[in-house]
C-alpha cells in the first residue's frame, strides 16, 4: 500500500510536512496545500517558502486551484522550473467563496468547461498532472459524467474523495461510487496489460527474426507491426485514461483502514488527512495491525480510555516529540505568540481525540493567550500517560 498525506490548508504546511517526514518517513507522497495563480508574479514570499526545495523533503506535489487554463499552465511551468515533476489540480475544495467562483468542487458543476480546461492543460503541460476530486457538485450521480471526462486524459493519478460538495464533510464517503471509479481503472489496467503482452510477443518475434537471420523484409515486418501497434494502442488507451486511483476520506484508525481494504482488496493507494493530524502514528498503527493477526479490532478500555499497549504501532513519546518539534519550529518561523498559538490550537482540534478524559484541559488549552500557559497545559496532557 502507498500512503499519501492529504493537503490541508493551514495545517500541513512545510513545517508540518518536514517534521513529519523527519520523524516518521512513511509517507510516499506529500501534497502541498493549494496555490492560486497570480496575475503579475509567480509566487509570493509565503508560497515560495511552501514550495522551496529545501523545505520539501520526500516526494512532494504542489497543488493548483483555478478554473483558468492559462493560469494553471503558467503556475505549473513555474513549479516545474523549481524541479517539481507533478502538479495536482484541486477539484474538491468545498469552501463557499471558492465554489461560488466555479473553482475547486465548484468546477464540477460545469463539466463542459472542465473538459475544455483539461484539454488545454494536457495539451501543453510542462509536467505530469494528477487530479484530486470530489464526486460531484450536488450529488453522486454526477460522477459518471465526470469520470467519462477524466478518462479522456492521461492523468498521473486520480485521487477521489467520494463526497459531493453539498456533503462537505458530513455523512460517510460514498463507497459504491468509488467502487465504480476503481473498477474503471482496473479495466483499463487490464487492457494495458494486454497491450504490453502483445508488445512483448512482437518483440519476441523480432528477436527470433534476428536470430534466424531472416531476410530484412521479414524482420522489418514485426518491427513495423510493433511500433505501429504500440503507437495506436497507446494512443487509444491514453484517450481512455490509464491512471491509477487513490482513495481519500475518513480513515481515522487501523480498523477503518481494514474495512476499506476488505471492501476494495485491489486498492493500492490511500490518502490520509485528518486521520494523521489527529494521530501522527496512524500509518505505523496500520502497518503494525497488518502484521498482527488479531490486531485490527482494538477494544477501548471502558474505564481508562485508550491504553498504551492497546494500539500496536502507537508511540506516545514520538507523538510528544513530534508536537515539541513542530512547536519549536513554529516559534522560529512565526512572529509573535498569537499566530503560534493559533497554529497549535488548530492542531489540538484534531490531536485532542487521542487523549480521552482530557477534554477539560484541551478546552482550556484552546483559550490560552500566552505561550507559558500553553506549555503547561500541553505538558499536563502529555504527562497523563
Ligand atoms: C482544514 C482543511 C484544509 C484542507 N485543505 C485542502 C487543500 O488545500 N487542498 C485539498 O485538495 N484538500 C484540502 N482539504 C481536504 C483534505 O485534503 C481531504 O480531502 C479531506 O480532509 C478528507 O480526507 P480525510 O478524511 O482523510 O481528512 C482540506 C481539509 C481540511 C479539513
């Protein structure tokens, strides 16, 4: 399984990504929260910090939010010049202001426009393009048409958060609709395998021809056949889309992951967002549970909440170390207590659920105005274990 870290504007900035990579190094791809194309310049100072190579270790993919092909291509070019080999198109942002402008999940309301946009960006893309999408603007029934459009283009990958924009983050992700997308990509993969087999066969016949020193004419035939066939098949397969599919949504525990994999045994890539922010050891727990025969369903202790040894793969000291390092780095990069505390409180909105029984302390922590108070409260929460 390949694991991706979801882009989360305001949370998974470069400090978070860099620190996570240093301590956990189990993410295959980090997605950088979106940038929007500017009219006059490529990037502002904050964006430059986000995308600079020195701040991005591991495989990182910047994301672009726009509905203008020219702006997308300009920004993609600037990112390619920074050394990025892939950019991601945001077709999932549900924010009201973004959607009202027909961007993010709002773009899904205009399939014809989207098709034209994709035609333009794929015609002259300076690097590979992946897409992160919801399954519709209003309802899941829209996804069939969207898939039809995506299948026309050679996406690097299609990451699906199976909710419509109307769902926002409510309810549960729509697995039947995701299943359809996965099936399409598997069918395509099968077709691709067939064409690879054909190419192999043709290569064999070429080798045989050479071995037997056949006449040049005979030897030319399979070569011609291979190239022509390769070209035409590749062309048609590209038009139908040959991309892999990645699942994203509501994987908060090893048990959630197990359910996902039971439903989709052929799935090869999962993107995790809130699950990792709320539990930085989540991927280690998934891997540990995978190794332990009966490790999937960990019972909660009804009296004391979670216990250390109930979660194979969870390393409480590492979680604290991760917190402390992020806190230290935010102090170095942000000016003043207010932005620092704002960032840390945001993190605790997710981290808090790791510490049941600590609700009062966490509530207090979210109200503190001074660094010193924050440090005492955070220390108390960590020391409970
Ligand atoms: C605070 C916040 C910020 C987000 N920022 C982005 C973003 O910049 N780009 C994007 O494609 N998705 C963004 N998302 C969506 C996440 O990448 C992800 O799709 C979503 O949280 C569902 O995955 P999860 O259930 O694993 O968290 C954001 C989500 C949240 C909660």
